[in-house]
């Protein structure tokens, strides 16, 4: 359960009046651990950037108690589905400018400021072969995308069956309606690591329209809806 202890250690920033929202990273022994967090949801991703090896990913909703106690609902785990839908609580040990747990330090990333895409999104419509938008109904099977601190991650999960279908993520920018991804990890195909993809992006309230070409060159058009 070591990963949960680390997660709740991060959450503790909020208890001291500091915000967890953003991206955090630790690089140690060739392994990169990246945490992406909104005010209510966080994910943890472990991978080897140089070798393009994906190791694991997990995350879920979290809250912080008034006595340095953190609570989390785990919605997915790529390596240990048995913990999905479980609730955990842990005491927190905090530092002012950095986070330490068993001599491991995490630093906040300053890659990009928060922007119109910051938050947790769920895909709610996708263009079919004829170009018509096909609505995706709410349910336990879902694809989410978390965006914070210039980092993004998509993940396809099923909270009812505890199934983890895949994930990918890395850095992103949003400039003048152009959304650009640089992939740092990909669970299904590590050959996509290092790829840079650009899309047209339009945010209207809680709806994000995303259009362009996939890493395979196929045209895509999607609508994502803000969740928090």
C-alpha cells in the first residue's frame, strides 16, 4: 500500500493552506513519477522516460480532513485492480516547500500556468465514420482526461468491473486555439512515446471540442465535458 501513503502525503498540502492542484514529479534511479491533480482528483504515473517503459498508473477522488487526515476513493489501478472502489485514510507528514516520504522528494512542476483546459474531463461525444457526432452515455465505463500544470493524462476505465483499458500522457500546451501534446508515457504502445501531436481546441463553458488527427493519422473529433 506504499503508493497510497505517497498519494495521501501529497494531498496534505491542502491541509496547510497550500494547493495540491498542478503537476508534481520525482525522478529517481531512471524512473519518473508524475502526479497530476485537480482540487478533487489526482493520478499517479510511474514510467521510464528514456526506455519508454510504462510501469503503472492509478488515481481517484480525494478529500482532506481537518486533522491532517486524507481520504481517497480509488477509481482505477493498472497493476492492482483489487484496490479499485476501496476507501483509504492516512495520516500526513508535511514540509513547507517540498514533500518527503521515505527520503523521496517531489517537486512541483512549473511547465505551464493553469488555463482553460485545467481540470478533469470526460469524453461525451465522438464523430463516427460519416462525421456525425455520436453521444456517449454516462456509465461505469468511461474515458477521462486530467489536465493540470501543463501535464495531461487520459485513462480508460470501468469502475464497476475494475477494468483498466489503457492510458497515456505527458506535457501539453494551449496557444491561440491550438492544443499540442508531447507524449511521455503510453501503456498500449511505447513507440508513441516522444510523439508530438497538435489539435484544434475550443472551450465553451464546460464543453471542450477537440479535433485533428490521432497518432495513427486518423481524423478525430471529440467533445469532452468538465467534471469538476
